[in-house]
C-alpha cells in the first residue's frame, strides 16, 4: 500500500483513528495547519476537536465502531468518501442514554491530503437525524 496515496491516507484514518482510536496515527495523519470546515465555528476547526469527536463522543458511545466505505473518489489532492459508521449504542451519545441497539451514521467526507496528511475537511452526516430518532423513542 502506498502510504502517501491520498485514498490510502483516508483509508488509514478511518481504520486506525476512527475504528481503533489510535492517537499516534491521528497525530501522524493530521497536518499542523489542518482545518475542519464543517465545524460550527472557527474555534472548533482544528484537528484536536476532530479527535474529541471520535475519541470523546463516538467511540465511548458505540461498541464495535466500524467504518464501511462504500465509495472513494480521488480528484487531484481531494478524496471524497461515502461511508457508514456502525456500532452498538452502549454509552451516552450527545445526551441520549444507551439503547443497546445497533446504530448507523451515514457520512460523506471530502478531505484534502498533502504529504500524507489531512489538511482540510468538509463533510455531511446523518448524526443529527440518528439523535432525533433515538430521542423520540
């Protein structure tokens, strides 16, 4: 596997960071000037807040967190990935108590990769819809 191939960098991030919670992989894959354009305001756009989303929110709430990658498209230095995050809801998730039910969050990410690292991120996901559905039960 070519380690600096942008698609492989994104695949590695999904496996080692999101699924495994590997902090050293996260640090290796995030450029110091990383910007998450999806964050709600400028103070939350750095890499550390992305780490907190996975390690502090999703991984504690979802047992067996697994990323299913459906599609990846490469355009220059940008990788678009359509994926689903799956796990069993075993811990609080954004104020919703555990249901012990399987959950799926659909995601479309665009990541700009430079030198084997994430430089920019844009994305949409169905987490708010999942939370709304859980809250109505």
